C-alpha cells in the first residue's frame, strides 16, 4: 500500500510540473510571433538599405 501512495505522489508531482510547463505555452507562442514580425521588419529594412546603397 505504501508503494502505491509513493507512486501516486510521484505522479502528482509530475503532473504538476507538466501543468506549470504547459501554462507557459501561450506566452511563448505570442513571443515567437512577435519575434517573427520583428525579424521580418529587420529583413525588410536590410533589403531597403542594400537597395539604397546600390543607387548611390
């Protein structure tokens, strides 16, 4: 019986850890989307600067 109680405690701890990790997913998804937008802007700015330098 003690083994079952110990296993249950371990399982509960693992579930709690997974729940905490999954709670961060929406924030990470938003951060990744924001980073992607910033990268696209930077890439566009770099292309624009390169074209401007070619015109000189």
